[in-house]
């Protein structure tokens, strides 16, 4: 069963909607993809939320399907759940995370299934590279002489 979307649905799932849970969820909504440390940095001081509370709340929200996490490097980054599966594109230079449609990789997924009998879990797929801001331009300005 797919859980209802949005932090307001937490009550329907049998949990209390506390001020801290709501603040953490909305911070994650604003950030898109974020580590617990990054969530901590955008919470107002008046929220009075410790880093350990952020970890516990994110774990709970993931358990009930309101958020998902992906390992990017040595860190777990969280994002709001309820969206279609997507591939995480992570820039090695600036660490920006973009989302791509997993259907771009359908030929590779089909080959994995055919050749290895392996079904890829797209939600956890991370591809590293360089974003358009960090990659050398086509004008040759960044290429060696």
C-alpha cells in the first residue's frame, strides 16, 4: 500500500504531527536533496531541533514512505517521497544533484535483465559526472592548447 503524500498525512498513518517533524519536512521540501547537516543549517533557531532529532525524524519519515534516501559518496542525502523514480546525477565538482528520467537508461536496464537477470533499483541509482556549469564549454576555452 502506497502511503498518502505530504506531511499532513502523517496523522492518517498513526503518528503525531509535531512542530519539529513539520519543520524538518518543509526544510527538505525547500532543499530538494539534502543531508541531515544541510537540513539543520536551514532550520530556524526557534525550531530548537538538534541534529540527532533530525536523524530520528528523517528515519521515521522514510519508514512511513514520506521521504527517501540515497547514498551519495559517504553521505546519505534525503528527498521527499511520492515522486516518480529518478536517477540522481551528481556533479563531482560542485556536488549539485539533478534528477533524470530513468527511462533514458532503459536500454542498459534491459541488457542487465537479459544478460544478468538483474533488475536495477532506480530509486538508489547515482551517476557521477560534471554538470553543465562545471564541464568545459564547447568553445574550447577550457581545453589545453
